[in-house]
C-alpha cells in the first residue's frame, strides 16, 4: 500500500493508516481522539478508518 494509492476497498487499521502516512500509531490514536481523523471503534481499543477518510485526510493538512 502506497500513499498515492487512493483506491482502498476496505477499512484500514490504525497500523495500516500510520504506515501509509509515515506517522506513529500513537499520533493516529491522538488524531482519532481529537476528531481530526474519523474512525469507527470496534470493541474497547480497536479502530478502523474508512477509505473515504483516507482520501479526505490526504487533501487536508492534518498530519505533520
């Protein structure tokens, strides 16, 4: 998965999202908690980020 690939068909894990954008998982968790990145919570600690959100984040200046 490369950053330029925007044709995702399934939700990304926090790890996949962090690898895609080259940031730490802890930063992704902070962005989710602050509302800067929208995610679906599964269980007590698992999140999934939609393909649409990935495209939206690519177009915004959310990440350093």
